[in-house]
C-alpha cells in the first residue's frame, strides 16, 4: 500500500467514523425539527405555519447579510493554517471575525426590528407577521456568534460536538418548548417565536462553552507583526467578500419561491408549499452526514498538495450520497401524497406535484454538492458568485411568470430548473479548475439496478390502497431488492468494502 492509499484509507475511515455519529445526530435533528414543524402546521393550521415560514425566511436573509461571508472564511482558513501549524493566524482570524460581526449583527438586528411593520404590511399584507419579526430580530446576533463558534469547532474537525450542538441540542429545545408553551396556553405567535429563540440561544451557550474549555487557545492574544496581520486580512477578506453576495443571493434564490407565493397569493399557500420543503430536505440528509467533515478535510489535503487523495475522496463520497439518496427520491416521486399526508395531513395534499418537482431538483443539487465544495476549497468564490447571480435571475423570472398562472406548482418547477442549471455549472467548472469529476462508473449500474424495484412497486401500486402501511412495506421491499442487487452485481468497490469491514467487522 503506497502513501496515497494509506492517506485515502485514513481519511475515509475518519469520514465513516464521524459520519456514524453525524448520522444519529442528523436523524434526531430531523426528527425533532419535523415534529416541531408538524406541531405548528397541524395545531395552528396552514396560515400560521405560513407566517412562521415567512418569518424564518426573512430572518435567514438578515443573518446572511450580517455574516459578511466570514463564517465560510473561518471554515476554510482554519484547516489551512492548522495544516501548517500557524495558530497565531487562527487566533487573529477568529478575533477579527468576532469584532466585525458584532457590529454588523447588531446593526441588522436593529434594522429588522424597526422595518418589521413595513415588511409585514407593505410586502406580505399581514400585520400578524410583525411580532414574529420583532422577536426574531433579537436572534440575529445570537445566531451569528453561534455560527462563529460552531464554524470554529467544525474547522477543528470536532464533528461530534458540532453535530450535537447544531443538530440535536437546538432542535430538541425548540420542540420541548413549543410543547410546553402550548400546554401553558400561549398564543401561537408567542409559542412559536419564543421556542425558536430558546433553541438558538441554547446553541450559542453550548458552542461558546465548548470552545472555551476544549479550544482555549483561540481566546488567547495573538502575536503577529503588523505586516502579517495586513496580509492575512487581505487574504481573508478577498476570499470572504464574494461569499457575502454569494450567501445573500444563494439564500434569496432558495427562498424566492416562498417570497413570491406570499406576494402573489397569501400565507395559506405559503403554508401549503412549505409542507413540501421539509420533506425535500430529507434528501440533504446523506450529504449533511459527510459534508460536515468533508470540507475541512479536503481543504487540509489540498493545502498538502494531495490531489490524488482529494480525487478519490470526492468520488467515494459522491457515490455514497447517490446510493443513500436514490431510494428515497424514487419513493417520493412515486408516492408524494403518502409522505405529505403522513407528516402534515390531508389539508396539505395540494403540494403533491410541487413535491415531485422539488424532489427532482434537490436530488440533482445534492449530486453536485461535492463539486461545489471543491470549488470553494480551491478559492473560486467569485466564479460561484457569478453562477448564483445568473441562476437567481433565471429563478426570479421563472417564478414571476409561472406563479400567477400555476401557483405553487409553477414555483416548484422554477426551483427545479434553477437547481438543475446551478448543479451542472458546478460540475463543469469543478472539472475545469480541479480536473476532478466526482462520479464513479458504477453509479450508472446502480441507477439501472434501481429501475427493477421501481418497476415492481409501480406495478403493485395499481392493485393496493396507498397508505402508511403500504409506504413502510414498499420502502422495505425496495431497499431489500436494491441492496441485494448492488451486492450481487459487485457494485461495491474496495473502498466500500474496507469501510464496511471497519464499521461492522470482518
């Protein structure tokens, strides 16, 4: 085994081991967050759920503005300087980020608080939104500093701590307190706003204490010359400033459909549409498992000039994401109504076709996520920014044309087309700059294999009633045939087998 093979085995083992914990953390996160959303949607109805979705969208935009691209800069530069053992530079980056973001987060919090009435009445024609926005305004500094500390934890490859804080702790507190507030008889807007606020605050406390006790050196004074500080600021800001617009426009693109549905229609249809959004987010489950560790890992390997290692890691992670996502994508395309009814109830069934479009778009998007991370690691933030701007314009035009005619289905189709274009741009540009095409040939064989259980389920569905029991049965049947055929056709390669042996033993 040569040096590269040893590094690949080490890094894949690290990814697999961290991913087991991340899998549990994200599973619990989704469980808590889905229960949280389901309680809001079922207990308070589509209109209140729609108001929550709009408020969540708006505060997300303000957080992105206030972040200035620094969080992404932290997650890139810390692994880079860890590889070269330059701790003084790490301390300086964290210190300058905290100072600048304190000012920006307070400014945007005040701005949201005092513009909440204008946004609620003039843009969304709903005064009930005002209270949500005023409470959520106080979240902005908390969310920003929470992101700084969690970004630092992730950049140090402390993935278990990051996953626990981001995925489990925050969402558990949101769920616990929404149930408590409902039991105490609080009104919908107070119960939702306060429970969400407490969840974010718990994340800030945890991330700060973890850094304080596990990474104490980041709080010490840095020792750098004036010239070193100036050079480091230039590099950090040069990387981060495109990410300001990248994050802003990227967030706008993914929330544009919700915004325009609220503008052209009302909060009720925003609520119906947002029944599909968390279901589609299930497809991000597999990528979230690996990406928390993948980005700092490949940044470190690229800094060490281990290109072959990066190429193999990229192909392997993409293959794992593909294998995990394909069954869920097919089941959602075949039986969207069962998923919607199971989670949100029959009142939200008008979102069925929208769910199909969004599922396709999300699947394609997730398959390009490794390419996007490779471009970020390469420092091609300006290229990514141009992509996002171009696709956002297309997305806006499609939404503006389609929503008045086709409602939420038009919005979903616009998002599907936008995600598809953006994904292909990321794949093509990553190959151009890195000469890495993160796909294995066996992925085509796996796709062809999946057509067999898909055809069987489609045929059986003509003779049975669609319900929860059928969904569970069809899921078990599909996965059993799917995995069996993958094994029989030798679609697992040596890296797959090596990781499976490490996890389950020989």
